[in-house]
């Protein structure tokens, strides 16, 4: 996916948010299901999916805020 990052961050990266939220939700379901079964590997996979999905959504929020702050600063500098 290096070609997608060549132009820097844009709000169109939010297209990935549905998949990321689904991944985090699947991780939560795996945690809930496998926490009582003793399946350590699948429980670890659930926590991993939840953690990575949540981290990426938080990163999307942070990069979006930075994107719009930079746009606003550039707009104010031009005015």
C-alpha cells in the first residue's frame, strides 16, 4: 500500500474505517467467546484484532484532526 501513502494523508482514508471497526468488533466477539474456553491462541488473536483495529481508528481521528488544522493554518496564512 505504499502507493496510497505517496500523496500524504487525506480524508479519503476514512474509507478504511468500516473494515477497521469490523475487525475491532470481531476481536471483541472473540474475546467474549474464547475467554472462558481456554483457547489461549484464539483469545490472543481476539485481543490483537481489537487492539490493532482500535489503534488504527484512533490514528485516523488524529491524522484527520491534524489534516484540518494544517488546512486551517494555511488558509489563515493566505488570508
